[in-house]
């Protein structure tokens, strides 16, 4: 699965969380652009983990601010498995 495929699937998961209805791009941020609170972020992380059958380490979460950063992390975790 390519990084683009991963990013597209993540963007599909974000749609229900996108209350501001903004255009989703790789550089879209969760806190600023999407205005997600920590509970929403954890719900989204759980959905991403379920979809890709991975576990995203909690210590990695503070560094994942954009859709592209999450996509890169998912790709790396899947590659390391």
C-alpha cells in the first residue's frame, strides 16, 4: 500500500470529524485546522489503528500534527511489522 493510498483512507476516516467542513489536504492539522479535542483525536487514532490493524505508540502522538505525518507514521509502522 502506497503512502497516497494510506493518506486517502485516513482522509476518509476524518470526514465525520470534520465539523468545520474544510478541504482536507496532507498539511491539514488536527488541532488548528480541524479543531479536534484530545478525545476526538483518540477516537480517530482508534479508527486508524483498526483500519490498518496496527498500534500507534502513544509517545508518537504528540509529533503527529498533520494528515501527512500520520500517513507517514502508519506507513512506517506497517513496514516495520
